[in-house]
C-alpha cells in the first residue's frame, strides 16, 4: 500500500448478475437460488441501476397470501414492480469505510457499484469489505512505520517499536511529547487492516528534581 485507503474498486465483485425490470417473479427466485445471493440489482434498458430486488421483497407475497387486502408489492409479479427504489448504491472510488457506513445506515448486506451515469460496474458485499482485514501483518507494520511513526516522531523514529500480530498493532517506546500519543493511536487505527491498537508509548524518563541547596556529594558520617 502507498498510504491511500482501500476503495470499493479494490474489493468489489465485477461479474454481477442483474435483472431487467420485466424479469418474472419465479425467474427471480430461481436466479437467487442458483447464484446463492439474497438480492439482485435491477437495470433499465440503458444499463443503469434503478432498483434492487431482495428476498424481503419476494417474501411479501407469502406474507400477505391470505390477507383480504394486500399492498402492491405483495401483488407484484415483475422485478420492476417488486424492486425497492431508488436503490442504495456506492461509487467505485468510495473508501471501504464509507461503503461500510452506507451499509450500516441502510441496513443492507450488499451495494450495487455504479459509475458516473448510474451504470452498473460491480457489487460490494459485507464479505468484500472484510477483505481488508486479511492484509499481511508485515504490510500493516510497514505502513504504520511510514505513515505514523516517521511522520509524528521524525526526530526519533528508531526509538518506536511497531509490532503487529493478527492485525493488532502494539506501539512501544519513549516519546518526547506525550500529547502526540492519542494522535498516534488514532492514525494507527485508521490504517487499513488494523483490528486494534495497543499503545504502550511512554514519555521521557523522569529526572530527579534535586534541591540546589543540598551538597553535590553526600556528607560523610562517622
């Protein structure tokens, strides 16, 4: 890594199965089952994402099977009628963190990735976003040294130890200014693939405050 964060384009799945608005109910169910996915993007005739059909959309038909009055979604028979619109999407240049926040806010498990004109470029799922945590420990340590230690402690970088095990970063050593320690922790936590940070940085060793009125040499006693 060069210090720039992972973006959706780095982790997304590029081969995506999508539906046209006229896709029939049973065909949608078969496709989801065959592809083992819980949702599919719906495209218009220009290839733009106009909605998403999820298992929840399909289950409304079963939910209201015996109801006297059913909502439109329960009577829907095509993707265009079933889909949730407008779709929640993300751009390929969005960071992995931004995509994760969009998923959490929207309560969805996957996001269509769209280009500038709304055309489908891929799809990103929760499992895709978790790929950053598979990053090699040595790679993480190298970036922490370069992007955190060498920037914050440029005068004494050799005095700071960086140890990474299973994504957990331990910072140890002595620093001149302890006010910078929280900044170092925060910057380290933001490095892609970091699971947690154990900051054991200490300030300079304390020097005894000697009373100037005392003699430098201890008094001899008989």
